[in-house]
C-alpha cells in the first residue's frame, strides 16, 4: 500500500453500474476520458486502482477497475475518492492564467497594502463559479469569488495572491450600512 506525498483529487466513485463490477465515476479532469492517462489511481487508505475500461456516460464516465469483478465489489467503492501524486500532472500544458487547484491551497491572500486575509484552504465550485476559502488565525473562514475582480494576481513563487478585499466581499461598503432615508414627503430619495 502506497501513501502519496502530495495527493491530488482526480475522481470520486459513485454507484455501481451493471453486474460486471463497473462503477460510475465523476472525474475532475478537463477530459474525463483521460482519467487513466495519469497512471494508477490511489485511495487515501493506500489501495491502488488500475483502469481497465472507460467509457462516457451523461455526466460521468463508466469505469471497470482491475480486481473489481462483480456488483458487490463495485458497490463497496461508492463514495471513494481517488488521487494521483502531484508530480504526475503535466505543468507544461498549462497556460499562464491556468492553475491546478492544489497549487493555490496554502497561498496567503493579501491586499495591496500587504494586509493578510488568511491563506487559501480550499477551492470550491457549487455551480455558480469557483470560490476560494480563506482561513486565518482568529478569523472565521470566508469564501471569496475566484474572479479577475477579486483575485488580482497569483504569485506561486512568492506563495501569495493579491486580492481586492472589497470586490472579494471581505469589506463592508459604508453605503450598505446606512440605507437611503426617505424624503420628508414620504417618497423615496
């Protein structure tokens, strides 16, 4: 059983598909059919999975793994997350404005004055766009949009991201605290 040093989440196994041990898999790769191109997949508990067959379905891929030969074995894998070692990801294929989510985790979020708003502890997408989770000592975790307006610069070498705290929703706009008052005649301003 192999323990990964720098694991990158590649897929999550879903329900069993059919009787021959196939499973539905949600792949987090740009091309779901390329899931097997990164080498063997690993679970957190050290098991290694080799893809024997893969085919497309509506929102997932259907995968048959070596050693998973019946529905019972496939059902036992439901919910299992699969990882690869970070070094197996190709860096040379990324554009200048592309990043692996795992590379963003741990970066310090600072504004133009150098004030820290915590470090990136996770990257999420709940359907309306990517969000960065920031955690810092004495602060509640905060989610900020991973957009050009909120995240102005990413410097992997320096280990930081430059953010606009107002666009990120970390600062209250003073106008938001004082709603417009109505006119003496009872009308709107």
